[in-house]
C-alpha cells in the first residue's frame, strides 16, 4: 500500500513539474520578445559536403552595408534566447547568422527544437565533433561573404559552450575580423589565431576564470591580441541570466549591460569607426579587474555537460 502511494505521489509530482520544465525549456520571455521584433528573420539552409545546417538569420534596419556576426549558441542549442540575442545584435546594426549546430542530430533528423528534454540537448551538443562544428561555422562565414548587404567584415560571438567554440574558430578561420568569447575556455593551441580575441568572464565562475592567466600567457607568447574582462558579482551565463525577468542576481544584470555595451562598441569598429571604440573594452577591463570579486547571490551555471535538474534551475 505504501509503495503504491509513493508511486502515485511520484507520478503526481512529475505531472505537476512537467509544465514548469517545458516553460523553462521554451524560454517564453525570450520568445515573446523575439516575436515582437520588427526585424526581418529567416532560416537559411547552409550546405557543405553532404551536410545541411539550418541557420537563423536576422537583418538590421539600416541603409549601409553591415558587418556579419556569426552567433554560436550555448550548450542548450539554438534556443529562443540564442535567437533573441541574435535579434538584439541585429537591432544594433549587424547582420547575424546563428547556425543550429544540432541540425540533423535530433530525433528524425531534426535540430535543436526536436529534442525531448534539456538533458538530451546538452548531451547532444557535448558530443558534437569539433571538426564538424568548424565546418558548420565555415559554411556560415562563407554564406556571409555572399550577402549583398554585408560589408565583408565577419566576427564570431559565442556564449558558454559556444564561447569556447568562438575561440577555437579563431584558430581555424583566417579572415575573421574579431572573435568574442563569453565565459568559454580557450583552445590548447592559440598560435594560428590571426584575429583579436575579446573575452567576457564572470568573477563567480572559477571553473572558467581560473584558466584566464594561462590563456593570457599563451596568447602573449604567441604574439596575439587578447583582452579579457572579468565582471564582479556575476555568475556563469550572465548574458542570458542578466536579462531573464526571473533573475535575482544584481551582478548578472550589471555584467550583462556592460558586456553588451562593450560588444556593440567593438562590433561597430568593424564598420570602420574610429579607434576610440576599441578602447571601451580596455577601459572596462582595467575597471573590473581592479575590483575584488564579490559573492553572487545565486550564480548562474552553464556546464559543458549537466543534469536536467541543474539546467532547469537556471533557465
């Protein structure tokens, strides 16, 4: 009798929690903002070899040609937030291409939106082949070169897992104008990098920030440009958490606002603006790196692999 009662209670709990998990996965607040956007959105199939990658493309409402940003999603796949982030960057005057790197990897050959759970999505992203990811990003960069309204400048911007891939892509792609890394690890070999790399990190994220000194040393030894900024009071994943209406960590919101401002300023420099915009990141770097880290109220997480429970808690 007790065993039956326990099973009944467990089933009831699962049924009650299912809508919550579904809402977290859907990121309804990001989806709502995306649907309200006045900008042109489209999906473009990017073909290379025998593979086709679906890419979400957003165009800015501008009169001049614009740089292209290749946005590399988090370990959560091409989520509503990733697409909303693409739209936000387009609102600042950039063409944004966000490839779904899970294209064809889901059930029945689907992409990010075909996976049944966050846990399944993160496992799939974690298992992606590095060479295939670079080939997918190459396809996005090659497509960027064909866009009539593009000015020929290409930058990669990645978050979490995608931050590491943005750094890695810089070692592979020689015509990148810049690579932006949001709380992602550096590759083991940086000697082939040709573009400047700008890093955005959270003070309360030792898993990643502990690697920054070694990255600085490696980049300096290789003669490469690397400017990391660490934001006090923020946790891993602050770009998403900082704009989430449910965020309770003030450091995430502040870091998100400052990092976005710096990112946009640096991207605008790709249009041929004065070098003054390049100094923005350096000034923020000096300011934040002099400030001792404070303990966050509830730092966000974004692991290279994680359980559904961990992920649902931060979405």
